[in-house]
């Protein structure tokens, strides 16, 4: 069944057929089939058009001897050219079902059905087990904010007889419904007249101000009544096609079938299938059965794959847990053995030895301020200085912008990772620079206090201060410029096993000039 996208009633003249509360369609085509007590059957195939709906085909089966609805209806359906996507609504024209339009509170599900069962006892004297009944939700709102419900009921034997009449329509019937029950929203607000079959007199259904249909047995419809002469099938937006070329008297026989076809094009059919008497499963269409089977198969496939993946994940997790447990059991004896032989004192001593050689000396804040003062040029002044252990944030102001400002700070031996945080110029054209940097020791390596300081040629550094860099004057002299050692005294004799010091070589001096030549002797 194809869903229509037509929802604007202002552009669809057919809304006069389906009423103001039925904006669109739920099928593109529908077949309405009816049979009467005299055995005569009618069929109409209605298709949706842009302007409303049109009769695509109409057929009638006569009253041949030995021919009943069971054999005539399948033949009519085939002659009408219905396919698998065509909705089929069937019903008898004999009045074996009664109806009552009720205004009930807005109930749902079992509560609404229980309320209707209570109302059913008021309208029918038969016991409930002998009654076949259902209901339809009518469009619109009842007085007081309730809902309008049409209660349909009849004898169970009559319902079974209707099912037998449709027995030849295997896999083709969407709903079996009395034509009078299909009104509203179809032909809402318009009186409808049904011709009686055989000796039965016709009856008229009027709309009493939208509050329910009133049955008038034996009444005849006047002008404008659907199903009554002189134009029994006239309706805005309805193209009768070949049906309009038949005599008006013959058109009256097609009125119930046309009414069921119009109902099948509306959007009430899917909802009424859940609240009206269910169609036997062997008569229901198979148009969606393959899709349902595919959906069930896909759902089962997803469940199976999910279960397999979950099982594999559970097994993998269990195997990993077993491996961890085995590894734990393997190393527990080793841990116990190490804990038994462990010496806390030796561990502390080893730890102290390990961390004792780490040089943790960093410049103090005073040393950082001194270095910053030396690195900044005279045109810069510090407006804010933040010290956080080894992290410094400095805000500097100046009247001029020097591109070498960051480079000067990076050249410092105690500043590293100089990062420019912000650089802005205020309305007074004053430059503000904010930088962040870290302090580091001027030279790395283990620091051993006075020994290291003495080896470097200067006094030991104070705690919390960086070691001072020896000045050139305090640097040790080269070997070739060292002063000659004083001769040892008796008290300072070197130990016997001390190796003799190498002789001090004199510094390289230029050789003396050659002597002048001797004067020649006299007489020579």
C-alpha cells in the first residue's frame, strides 16, 4: 500500500468527499466490493488523482442460478484489474449490523473497550458471547473535550456468514465492513441513502450537527443526498468515469461499493483494522508479508550476531583474567622471598646515594632579579614580577619596541624557555610585554658543596643559591705559566711512595741574539 504525500485540503477538491478532517490518503487505489441478500454483487476500483479521486473500473455480477458471493467476488476483483498494492474493502448491503455513535471520555486501549462493552449491554439484549462487535474512532472532538466513537454490533452468526461470503478472496481482503459504518470522515455532514435489497425498504443516514448519524428506516433521500436520485453518485472532486455513463437507477446499486472504495483511500483504514472485527488471517493480503519476514530475519540475525560477539568478548575477558591470576600466582613467591630478605636500612642508604648526586641547586629570587636587571636595557622597566619557585612571570613596559628583547633574555645562563605571553600597546603608545620563563642552574653536574666550589676556583655556594661563576682573575693559571714551586723543606718531605713531580719546563723564550763579530787585530 503506497502512502500519499497529499496533505493540503485547500488544494484538493476531493476533501469535500472525505470531509474536512481527512486531509490525505493512505493508498493510491482501492477496490470496494459489496453483495446483497439477493446475490447481486458490485465492485468499484477507485484511484487517487491530483484533484481528488476517479473511478478506474466498475463491474457487476448478476443473479445467475447457483452463483453466490463466494464465487462472484473473486471474479469481480480480477475483472477490476486490482494488483497487490490495491486495498480491498468488502461488505454486505443487508442491514445485519447496528451502530451507535457515542461521546466518551478520552480513554485508550483496554479502558475504552471496557467502557464500550458496558455501553453494548444497553443497546443489545443478546448475551455478549453471541455478539460480534467492534468500534471506530471518529474524527473530531465530542462535547466536553471527549472523543467520538462509533460502536458496531451484530449477531456472531451473521458475521461468520459474511466471512464465508468472502471465502473466495484468499489473501486479498484488508477489511470486511458494513458500508454504512464507513461514513465519517467520508461524506461527513452529508446525508446518505441506501437502497434496500429484495423486500427491504431503503434507509437514510443523516448527520445531526456532527454529533452522530441517525438511522431513518423507510425514508427517501432528497436532492443532494448521496445515493438518491436524480444524481445518486454526485460528489465534488469525484470523477465517475464509465460509472457516470450508466443510468441513475443502475448507479444506485454501486453506491455502497463506491462508498467502501472511498473509505479505503482514506487514512482511517489502518487504524480501524485494530479496533474493528479482525479479518481472518487466510483472507488478509500478503503484500507486506515478505517485508515482515525480512524484518524478523534481520532482527534475528542482529540478535544472533550480538550474542556471538558478546560471548567472544566474555570469553576473551575471562581468558585475560585467568592469565593475570596465573601471573600473580607465579610472582607471589618471589615477592615474599624478596620481602623476607629485604633490608630497609640498605634501601634507604642506596636511595640516598642515588639522589645525593642530583644537582637541585637553582638561582634564588635575588639572583634572578639581578640577572633580569642586567639583561634589560635602560628603556625597559619592570611593572610586575611574579616568582613561583622556578617559574617567573614578568611584565615590562617601554616607550620603544626592541625586537631583541626576547633574545636578550634567552641568552641568560639562568633563564630558559622564555615564552612571550602578551604584547600590547595602550592609547598612550606605551608598550607592555608579558613573558614567562624558567630558572635553571648555570651549569649542570653533581654538586658536592665546598669541594665542588673549591674545584671551580671560588667559595662554596650558599644553600638555595646558584654556584658562582669564577672570574677570569680567579681562574687557574695554565701549566706553562705556573709559578715555580718552592723547594721542599725537611718538614714537608714528600712521602716515599709519592711519585716525583715532573720538572717544570721554562717558558718558551726567544733565543738570544748572536754576538757581534770581533774587531780585527792591528797589524793583521
